[in-house]
């Protein structure tokens, strides 16, 4: 890491991709040792490599996020963000923050709070560039999904929530346009719902931390976009929490001795940020009200689940069943098709081989027309035309038959039946058939 941090930017990118490819992940095809000793060795290797990656990323300067975080690198990094080990998740968040923070705003979000005047932070804010917009269109939903899933981890500590807060704020400052701001607000409201419904049986600390995280983010983002009615709604909810539920604010949660409450299931509606209200006030200021009113639901993928739940020795089996729901009758289901990693790999390799063959064939054709003499090309095309005509003649002889003879079938000299056609005007019909 120390050596790579002294290299030029393009070489740093190559070194970081190399390091990330060496990190053993359960969802990758690298060998992962089994047993308790193997798990310890894997963990030490993962932490050592991620520390090296963090050291490089801290000094990495790149204005183009598409260059800084290519897909092959970002996908593996986000896979590590879903591992059960809290230290590994924290390293991944720190690495992402180092990449996103390009104007030195990171330290200004090191403490989670609900400050009343954002100007005291003296943030460096620039307009979102076209490259940043393209990056968020390509990877935005991927980032949101992983932030959402990290928030659901029960072994998160204060450092994790501080890193999540920094990441949300840095995305809002460095990479956000109007669409990204809307998606981030939806994401934070979905995180509030995680704590409110508590389907994952989180502890009281985790739930209060999620409530406080949402309050701190919405407090700052409302001051950044400066919509008065939006600021008023956020300020009213924070004031209500200060009076009735201070354990839902960061000032009471992210301290050495957090003050928590066990009655989180009996909270009144006035202490929550409501999606309907936010979509109404922001929709009146030109934001996409339909998108704002749509709850955020992460699109879970197999990669999200496998990254921490599956070992590399297990076979990934997906059962694909095709059933007609419109049919009123219950028909016997066909055997489900088992799709394993090997079949998927074979399909991809085969398709690549076919593309290579087609590309080579086209190259040969172009080369032949460029280098071969005209007489050779003309002779080749003439032979193909003659062959095509002969095939067509054979098909016509087989498919086109003469009309059947009314006198029946006569036998040719060589013993094969032969149809003999008689003109209609020469046919003799029985008297009963003639009028």
C-alpha cells in the first residue's frame, strides 16, 4: 500500500484492481480454506489486503468516478461489504468514502449531529459533472442496495453508522443531481422503516441508531436543497423528538453511554418522517413526486445473499419453474430445470466461442475480397449460384406434381407408377353426370 500510493494515478488503479482480485470472497471462485483455522487465515488475508487497499485509496486523486471505480473493482468491493465480519464491512465503507470524497469534506461529517446551520461546516460543493451522472446511473442502485443491507446488520457499531452517514452525505455533495437526491431520501426513509417495523429483530441500540442516522441525514439534506416547506417538516419532527423521544436523535445515541428506550414499538406518528408529506412538499418545488411517493425496495440479487451465506464449495442451484397461471386446470408440472454455476459458465464460454468464430469468418471474407483476384471471386460466386439453382430444381421436382389422371395410374416400362394427365375437354364422363 505504501509503495502503490507513490505511483501515478493510472498505475494506482491497476494496483487496486490487482489487490481486490486477491481478496478471498465466498462468492468468488478463489480457494477458501475450510475449518476454523482456515477461516482465521482467510480473515487475516482479507483484512491485510483491505488495509493495503485503504492506504492506496486515501491518497488516490481522480475526478472521474467511472475511472476510479470500474465495474470489475466495484462489484467485488461491494460483495465484501455484505460479509458478516463487522471489521471487513467497516474497511469497505472507509474505502468507498475515500474514493467519493474528492474535495476534503469527509472530516466535516465525522460526527453525526443535527446542526441547525449547515454553513458552519464550510462545505466545498461543485456541480455534478456529466461523468458523475453517468456513474450514478450505472452504479447508483447498486450502491443504495448495499447501504440498505448494511443498515440491517445487527453487529453494527457506532463506527459503522458514522461511516454510513459520511457516505450518504458525500454522495449527496459529490455525485448528486436531482434524481439522486430523490433516491437517497427514499433510501433513508426505507432505513427508518427497518427500525420502525423491526422484522430483523434488531437490538434497541441498532434501532435508535437507524432513527438517529435518518434524522441527521434529512436535517442536512433539507438545508442543502433549500426548500422551505421541506426544511420546516424536518425541523418540526426533530423538535418533537427533542421533547418526547430524544433517544431517536444522534446527540443521545452516538455517545459513550447512549440513552435508549425499550418502548420503541409504542412511538407516536409525530416522531416519524412521513414519505407522503415529503413527496408533497418536494413535489410542489419541481421534484419527481411520483418517485418520491414510491417506497424504496432493494432488488436483492443472488450475489447479495451468497457473499456471506454460501461457501465456495456449495453448488449454486436455482430452480426455474414455468407455470401458466391463467390456466384454470392444475396440470402436472414439468421437472424443474437445474441451473448450476457450471452450466452458466459453459453457456457464457460457448457464446464467446461462437462470437469469436463469427468474427474470424468475417475477417476471412473481408480479407479474401481485398486480396483475391476478380476472376477467382467471380468463379466462386458463379459456382454458388449454379449450386443454388440445382437445389431449387430438385425441390420443385419433388413438390410440384401433375394433376391426377381420371383414368387412374399407368405403369411405365421400368415398373414405377406414372401419373398420366388427360385434358378436361377429352374426358368422357358417364351419362348420369352430363346435363
